[in-house]
């Protein structure tokens, strides 16, 4: 028996607007991501990367097509079931971190678990463990406003992992970071891949491919090229893709 992919999209489409103002942000995308695989989706600004992630994570409903997570079709779930799924099965990381400034690092990380009904001592223990794993043990009690960009994004990654999600979805996770912080965050993605976390990361920065098993290139809402980076494939020529960097 072949194992079903962790994430599967078929004929995925997302239209914004209608008539003359219709924008087809995602255009007939098919995607299968195996458990433990890291897939990087790269392409220029406006090509539909965020829209695709929103569809895969249940933040938007497709105009057409299907989204499956761990063998379950999710695009037709009712909003309450979708919200539960987003809390338990899907982790999101955003370009702008989206941390709560008034909370400490550990409070930000444990918050989704507390909202999901996890006992406070368990949530705290797991949050501390994640911060340790991401090299932030010394920063657990700091307010997020007191942290550097790279530290904030690592806190946001810890928060996304608190529910032990089946898939981690990251939207331009290095988009707001300088090059030192970018390297810090790319190292985390590399470790997640080594640890067997399923990850889909979108970026216009081709350096993200250093952390991926597979690279998909997107243009005008559609997938136009695909390269396997591990398991017998080759690393892409990063110089050739330099035009995609910010
Ligand atoms: P990317 O993340 O690759 O920059 P997006 O998914 O944000 O691309 O956008 C894809 C296309 O959809 C763009 O043309 C963008 O202008 C359009 N778009 C995105 N969000 C909306 C929206 N809420 N309403 C209308 N058009 C949108
Ligand atoms: Mg985007």
C-alpha cells in the first residue's frame, strides 16, 4: 500500500474579484507533498504564492479544486472544523512574525496551545522545550519587542510548532530579515527538514532552496518548473536565480 501524501492539491484555483476585475491568483495547481518533505515554492512577487499557502492552510476556500491533508479532504470543512484543524494540524509562519508585543517569547509560543485547551503546565513545558530547541532558552522571558528580527521569527516558528502540526506553512519567513538573521532562520528550516517535519515554504528569495528537498517555480498562479534537490537530484544554480532575490 502506498502512503497517501501529507498534503495534496488537485486542480486548485483561486479567483479574486469577478468580471473585468477578475484576478486568477492560483491557476490549476496540482501538488503532492510527502510526509517529511520540505517543498520550496519560489517565484516573483504577485505570482500567487501567498494565495496558494492560504488555500493549503484553510485560510481561503478554493474557487475550484481540492485540498487534502493526511488523507482527509479539508477544503469543504465547516468553519468550526477548519478552525480546529488550523489550531491542531497546521502551523503558520508569516513574513511579519505576527507576535504579540506585550507577551514574552514563551507566552507567545504557548498561546495557541492554551487556546486549544492544553493544560497550562503542559503548554509551558512544551513552549520552553521548543525555545531551547531553537536556541532561544535565554530569551524565553523577554518581550517580543526586545528581540531581534531573527529571534522573533524563531519564536514565531516555535509558536507554529507548539501543536506538533502535520504541516508547517511558511510565507516569506525571511522577507523582513537582514542576511545574518536570514541565515539563522534558514538553519532552523534545515533542522526541521532533518527532523522529518513536513514543510511548505514560499519565498521570492532563492536562498530558501538551501533548506528544501524540492523546488517548485511559480509564475502567474501556475507551477512552471520543478526540481528535486535531494535524493539523487542536484542543487540548483543559485546564481541563475539571483534575479528573484529582493
Ligand atoms: P505573492 O504572494 O506571490 O506575492 P499573492 O498570492 O499575494 O502573490 O497574489 C497573487 C495575485 O492575487 C496578485 O495579482 C495579487 O494582486 C492578487 N491578490 C492577492 N490578494 C488579493 C485580494 N484579497 N483581492 C484581490 N486580489 C488579490
Ligand atoms: Mg506573498
